[in-house]
C-alpha cells in the first residue's frame, strides 16, 4: 500500500527533530558522533557490516519504496547517480530499509526493479534506524574514513522535486570530504515520510 504525507507535515516533523537538538539534547546519529556499528542482511541475504568498510567514506540512505519521497528519488535516479559518481572515488553507498513490514524479498524486488547499484539492508526490527536517529525517508548520514558522522539530514533542498538546479547536500558534503575539507553544512532538516518503525516490545 502506498503511503503519502503532506509537505507541511514533513517539515513539522523535521522542525521537531531540529528543535530537540537545539535544546541541548544529544540526538542519535548527530554530526560529530561515532557511527554506531551494525550488521544487517542485504537483499541477497548476505551479511553486511559497517566494519567491512573501515577507512572508507560511507553514505547511509534511509529508504522506503512505499514513501513517495523516497520512491521518487529512486525513480528519478537521484541516489543511483550519486552512488555511481562517487564509487570510483572510494565512497560506499548503503540503503537501509527500516520499514517494519518489509522483508529481504521485497527489498530484492525493489532493488532489481530500480536497478540499484548498492545494497538494500534489512532493518525491519528498527534497531539500526533508532541507533542513528533516522526519522524520515529519505534521511541521510555520511560517515567519514575515521568512523565519525559528518553529515545528517536531507538529500537536497527540493522536497517538491520542482527545482531545476537543487542543492544536493550529500554531493556537496562528499566533495568537501574528498577535498580534505570540513563539511560546511553538517546538518539540515530532513523531509519525507516518517520511518515506519516496528512497535517497541514492552
């Protein structure tokens, strides 16, 4: 079933996330913090660990094919083009699907349909999403070669997908990292659907 969300609702959610950070509460997955370790299975059932990519720059993309924002970026090949552009420069791209009702088989079907050039990791338990504080799909994290989160937030500044030349925050951050510079915009407001977490067990 396709789920939709209004642009206004997406930004209200994002504003709440940012407000918590501004009030001095340490948010999981915040820039400057160590990237939480994880091991998840990809769409082929292969175990993938963050430690497999020690010493590399890693992009994490929270995704959900049922979310029009996340789905739209895959259909427009936003993520695929970025992953392919930066792969020769040693950047690793990992999609994480924290949607509680998704399965490895559904992830595989989506990855094949969209010809994704990167793994889709199954996090239906929600453990990794919560560790990184993922709130929306898409929601992006960039981890530098030292294992530190250096970017958290939106893929770009175009939630309506109407701009002819949007600012892609992830590409900008990657260019700065690869040039040996600090990320000039380490945090932005993510937009999209809320992550569909599994209910916490009591």
